[in-house]
C-alpha cells in the first residue's frame, strides 16, 4: 500500500520499524535513515527477509536540504519522525517542500531552551493545508494514545468531559540505581521542569514534583506519582470542549528522585554550556553519555507499565466516570521486539498513526493532534498490534481518600 521514510533509529524507532514490518500489507517499503547509518544497517539485517522491502540511508535531520534530497530520492508517502523533538521543524519543512505527509511522537523543543509547546508546529497549519498534506502530531503513547482515549471517551460515553487525569505508571525495575527509560536528555529536561496543569481556562504552575498522589494501579500495585507538565495537556485543553481541568501524573521511585535531586544540585542536569579542558560541553549531554543507554535496559527490565486516562463528566445529565488504560509487560515486549515497554508503548502507536494516514483513515490536509481524528480505527489497531486496553466504569479517582498533600 505505501512507503515510509523513518528518521531516527533509536529505541522508539526500532519498535515502530519492527511493527511496520509485521504490518507489511500497509508498509510495503520502508527506508530507515538516521545520523548513524550503521544502526540502520544492523536493524535492516535483523528484519530483512519478510514482505516489507527495507533500505537504509544516512541523514542529518537538522539539515533541511539533506532531508529534501533524501525524500526526493526515496519518494516516501509519509515521513515518520522518530528522531528527537529538536528535529521536528526541519523535517516538517522538508515535508512541505516535497509535499509528503508527516508524523511524529513529540512536540518541537528548541535545543537550547527546555521549553516545549505546540505553537511552532501549529504555525504550519495553513502551509500544510495549502500543500494538501497531513501532519499528524504526537502519535506515541503520551502524547498519542492518551489523546485517542480522550476522543474515544467523548465519542462513546460522554456528552461533556469536565475532568481528565492522565496517569503514567512505570512499575518496571531495571536494577540500576539510576537510568532513564528513554532518551536521558529529553527525559531529564521533562521531569526537572516546573509542573503545570490546566484549570478553568488557566495554567497553574507548580514546583517540580510539588504535587504528589498515591494510586493503586491494576497489575502493578501502589505507587507514588507526581504532577508534571506534559505536552498533550496543551492540545487536549484546546480540543476537548467544556473541559474544566486536565492534569498529568507520572510515577517515580525514591531512588530515581534522590539521584535526580543530587545531579541537579551539582549542576549535572544543566543545559548551559560550560568550559571543560578547553572545550565547551553541556553538562546534561555529558550526563547522557555516562548513563546506561536506554536501549540496553530491555533485557534487564522486569515488571509492567500501566498508562491511561480517568475521565469525569456528564452523560444524559448524570455524572459519569470512566477509566481506560493499557498494561504492558516489559519482558513480553523484550521477547517480541528486543525493547522494553517504554519504547514499545511509543513505537506501536507511531506505526499505527502512520498506518492511519497511509490507509486514508486519518488523512486531511493540515496539522492535527491525534484527538482531532476518529478514534475508533486507531483503538481497534491498538488491540491488534500489542497494546490492548481495559475499561473501568467505576474507577478510584486520583483525589479519592487522600488529602491534597504537598511535599
Ligand atoms: P533515542 O535517543 O533512542 O533515538 C533518537 C534517534 O534519533 C537516534 O537514532 C539518533 O541517532 C537519531 N537522531 C538524533 N539526532 C539526529 C539528527 N540530527 N539526524 C538524524 N538522526 C538523529 O530516542 P527515543 O527513541 O527514546 O525517542 C525518540 C522520540 O520519541 C523522541 O522525540 C522522544 O521525545 C519521543 N518519545 C515519545 C513518547 C511518547 O509517548 N509520545 C515516549 C518516549 C519518547 P544516533 O543513533 O546517531 O544517536
């Protein structure tokens, strides 16, 4: 049916590519292009032999001309941006120049400022409309599936959704005192930033990790979780009519938080360049170099993730609550595709999002977040490709039984 150009060959891309190859009816051909071509070649060698034709290429995705030349050579129907958030705009520019559909899993973030927002990518709306191509933003798990869950809840169960709590729980244990489950630089930038949530039309800012709750997650157990800002809050606050509040919580263990605090205190998480032995280095990038590679965590991570959304709102004038979540087992993911669940839960929806565009189910010119499309075909594919979801119509709410404790 179609051809995809995948940019990036890290943890998320590797899972997405495994899944594209499993879904060869849709992905007849893929080109894997990244900064380090040897990684693309190694993955191709592992996956070759099936129905999907695989080629590889080297590309610097910060360079629009290089990207345009590659797209003109490969002639893909869609570019799957699975590199880093820093490359979103250059890849979108190249897609515009070549009139090629675009998708990604994380919104743009300038490399020198720890600030991510959709503003920059939403500014491309008119240009994508005029070019007659689709840009699908944030098709990972969160953002991604969390937006699809929201659209599904609104379509099938509510007249109006008033409150959304997104709960991201990783009950996995990799045995290291400190490591991050995906790109350490992106992960640490996200969790060391101030928290923020949206209530009654306003953003309310908190100190990092200021708001803590406990929650008993199905198949994982009781965990501490902390309020963070997460990018889907921005788009869902706009796209869910009548919403009064939306928050995002992520679980962290005490060891992770203690290490993070110490690293912050000594300046290792800073993105300000410093002079070291005659060379400019960025402490956070140096830290990334000494931490375990997230791709190496797969074989040693045991336990499960549980990510989902709790909705409260009204149906036929009555109060209603609904919780929809996915549980994913780290070791089962590793056995299937050689990665832990964090990459798996992002890579599978990335493949599904690209398939939605390629099959024409989610194909309209412009720039869209996932919740702006019909959720039903995407929800079906989640069950089919390894991320089945569970519904609970009487969930425990985040604030039930606990005081609004502040640390
Ligand atoms: P990795 O660091 O494992 O992989 C990034 C890949 O991008 C690497 O292959 C890297 O190349 C490549 N790359 C980086 N810069 C360039 C460049 N200038 N040109 C070409 N290739 C480049 O990251 P992850 O796989 O963990 O994350 C990928 C994306 O997924 C990120 O944007 C992340 O924010 C997002 N994400 C989204 C989630 C969601 O639920 N929505 C959850 C987790 C991640 P090299 O091998 O040479 O380093």
